[in-house]
C-alpha cells in the first residue's frame, strides 16, 4: 500500500489535464488498497481478486505517465500475496501481473496525451526477478508459518506442563491433555488426532481433536496392526479414518504404553505429517504419562497415609484426624462415641497359625467389623490386634448395640488356611462430653476396654469414673515400664547364631528382659506391646542398642580376627524417631564397634507402617550397618521389601521351620526363599531350630545360619561370653556337629516350647 501511494502523486500531476485519467488513477488506487486489506484480513487470495487486480493494474498503468510506474507496486504485491495460497497460485498470480505489464506497453500509446513510444526501460528485464521474488517469498513464508505454528504448539505444551504440575487427579489431567491436543491441531492446519483403545477385537475411540466429519465410537480392529511390541503398530487400513475425517490423509500410529494403556494415538494430516507437530504430540504424551504416574504415586501415598496396609481400615493417624474433626459435632443426646476393641486370645492364634495366619485373622476381623457399623462411621486399626470405631450421631443405646454386634460377629469361628481359628473381643465405650479433648476421650475408651477384659472375655464396658480405680494396677505397670530403663531394671540376654553346616558362632541376637522389682524377670511378651503403645519402646530400644554394642565390642576385643555380628531388633517407634540415625552412629562411635558388625533387625510390617524408615535405613546401610528382615515371608510384601531396602540378611520365620518336615507348603516356601536369597546374594538365618533333623534339612537346602534352642537358649552376657569362648575355641575342630557344642547348647536339646 505504501509503494502504491508513493506512485500516485506524480501520476496525478501529469493527469491534471485529463479527468478520465485522474478518475482511473483514483479508482485504481482505491481498488488496489481494498484488495490488499481483503487479503490481509482473510489470509487468502481468491482467483477473482487476482483477475480484478490484473485489470486494475492495466488501467493504472495506462493512466500513469509511464507503463513502468506500477512496477514497484507489482513487486510488493507479488511478494506479499505469495505468503498465502499454494505455490501454483502464486506463480499464476505472478504470470497475470507480468501479463498486465506486458499488455500495458502496446496499449499505452493509444491513450490520449501519451507519447507514441512509452518509456519501458528495464520493464521486461524485471520479469525474471519478479518470478524469483515469488520463489523467495514462498520459502520465506513457509518458514515463517512453520515458526509461528511451532511457537504456538510450544506455548500450548509449556502451558499444559505448568498446569499438570498442580494436578493429582487423573480426570482433570486427561481433560487438560485433550485441550492441549486441540491447541496443537489448531496450530497445525489439517492435523487430526484420535485416541483408540483396544476393546476386544475392535478399537474404541476415547477422544478426537481436529476437524472430523464424524467421530465414530468404534473402529474395526483391522485399522491398525500390532506386533509383540505395541510401539511398532502401523495403520493398515486408513479408509475408516479418512471417512471420519472427510478427507484422504496420511496416518501414523503412536503407542500410549507409557501411560500403561493398551491404546494408541492416531495422527493424520494431508500429504505429509509435519515432523514438528508429530514431535509435539509425543512430548505431550510423555508429559501426560508422567503426570498420570505422579497421580498414581500420590494416590498410593494418600492411601498409605490414611489406611492400614493389612486390613484396609483407617490407620491411627486417620482415626485421630477424623475424631478431632468430629469431636465438636454433637447435638443433644445424639453425640459422638468412641469404641476401643481388643481381640481376646489373639496371641494363641499367632502361636498356632503363625504370623501369616494371624494376619489373615486380622483381615477377616476387619471385614466383620465393617459389617457392624454404618457407612458414616469410622473403623480403624490402631496397631496389633487393637481396633477403634467412631460413631457419629448415636445415642448411648446405639453405641452399646453396635459394640454387642461386633462382639457377636467375632464369636463365629473363622476358617484360615483350612484350619479353624477362634477369637473374641473386649470393647470399651466412651462418650464425648462438652469440653472434652481427644486425648481424654481416647483414654476413657482405653480404660473401659481394659475393664471389659478384666470382667471376662467377650464383654462390653461403658466408661464411668469408677473405672479409674479398677485401672490403677495397669497404670502403675505402665509407669514402672516407662521408668525401667532409667532405673537400671532392663537387662539384655543373647542367643547365638551359628553357621551351617560348621556350627560356628557368627553372631548373637540381643533380647531384652525386664527385671521387675515385684514380678521378677519378665520376657518381652509381657511388656513389649505395652511399651509400643505407650512410647516407652524408644527408651528401651536405645538401652538395648547401647548395651549390645558395648558387649559386642568387648567380645570383639577378646576374640580378635573372628567376625561376630550383634543383631538388635528395631521397632516402628524407633525408626520414626528423628534422631534414630544419630543414636545408632553415636553408639558405634562410643563403643568402638565397627558398623559392619551391627545388624538391625526389623519386620516387614515395621517398614510398611513407617515409610520414612526406608530412607533412614538406607542412610545407615551407607555407613556400613547391615539390615536384616525378621519373620520373612509372613507379610504381604516380602519381595517389595527386598526391592526397597539394601537387605543383607533374611531371617526365616520359626513357623516355617517348625512345619518344614511335616508340611509340604512350608517346606516349599522355605526352600524357595533360601534359593531366591542365594541368587540375590542375601544371607539366610533360620529361627526356632529345635531338632537335628531340622538342621539337616536346612543344611540340605543351603541355609547359611541357624538360631534356636538346639544350639543355645538366650542367656545373660556373662554366660554368653563363656559360650562364645567354648564355641570359638573349637572353631578349627574337624567334623563339628551339634554333639560337640558347648554344654550350654547341649542342655537346650531337651527344651521345647515357644522361643523368645
């Protein structure tokens, strides 16, 4: 337009004596300006407009003082309009413009007041440059258009990525993904996207972006061909896809395996699919796949944080949070009640069925408790065999009725692994009163539950103030336990671990005992569960760790050159303590015990209950401390444990060892665990070995070490020193067997019953 307007003044000056020429110039200028505006606004040049421009340029040239006056405009118009339309249209447009200039020359003398010979210097010589300008403009236009489209796609991807960061729900993630697909198609003219999911022998369409004539719900499965690797899928029959798009397109297939789906993204475009657009689609798929994986992890973490991994009930943290939020929602007599339930004789179930059977019983208990409550109520497993229920908007009578229903439901025998299991339950009920806090309410329910147990099995007890006097002995016991470590009442006994088949001592397991001032020496079964519930387990664990490291360091000095590990049990409360790592490293530094001689034993349940424990154990392993998994095979995630932790030792649960000679399943399981451990380079220790026949079986399947009454009972540190002296003195004795053990071990051959 600027080049046109620069040519008009001179032409008008020379045309002043001829109104017709002035009218032709002004009319031609208006038409050409309108033509430029029309092309810019509509981004296209119709053929009729090219023909009109040709005629106007001829008229403009005839009215000008020279046929070459319009050449500058022709050059800029050809350049500008070459940006729009196809290449052949641009060449046609250039040909029409050149023809208009060529026609102007012979017609120009016929116009009045023009000289006989028009000035045409350089006119025809400019035609090759004119066509070259079209070619250059086409290349430049294509590059600019591709850059603009790429920028728009990149912007859509960047915006999608930033929005995906804040999403954890898969539904809005997928909605956002399809919005991005629509943006990519809008930025790439002609691009179409279809998401096809395998549905039997057909392909189900789950989404479409771009211009489609119709989007069918189902495509024949023969549209694409897949091999063993879905990433190698190809479009074999594009006809149904072309029919849906309403045009013949080139199609390609992108696997969505990264999104863990048996599906594909079908990408189509006229002639050739732009490589940049295809790359944008792949980048979007990767972004969405990562967001969906993060969503899955978030959901898993949410479940782990709120629900018990074994039973699926709410865990202690979730129970506390929901009780806190509901403690103020009370109306009149219909208020909030807390029910504490503890199983009766559950220890007997564990002893008979083993830990796996005990876990199965807990799962069945959880299922029955769910059936006894209303949908709005909360049912939680607090740990071990303790459960709790929060009843919202219930009367005292309703709370008692629910408690009785739970007790009755649990009296029905259970079938676990083909064997009958019987448990009962004692339930305590506490009612929220105005101004009560959560700690006091929970304490009241706990007191009522213990009172129910004291009244006999299968009882329900509602809390009242008089129960505090009944509960005094238990409270006194808890207070004594809390002070036991500081009072010097805890002692550590040790049970040796021997190699197979050499029967050489390779380590000892530290086992805590409580020298109670009134009840005498108490085994862990009498106080460990209470210690875990009250939190006293942290002080107990710290004491055992210090004493075990000190004794092990002394034995190391007494028997230099002989590797002797000390195994210390670790609870979930220990691992949950922020200073656990520092405590362990300080013990090693103070006692001088090498980190490689300390073995921390923990159960799979401990790891599952405290996810942060994994990172803390990895940190200790990096310092050289060994990790052992106790009671291996009794949990539900044994292989997951091996993948998530740097495990050095697996301790085979005594229930497997006890049944290995008579039970085919136990024998198969224990053999498989030993074989798997050997392939992974993990040492195995069999617990609860009581007979020589068990030892021979364990030797035969390749078990590395054994522990049990066959070799020695747990003993005080002084007795253990004598045992170690005798055992290590006979280290080089050939053909060593159980008959040549120290007298402490031989005495164990006549002992039977549970080992602690």
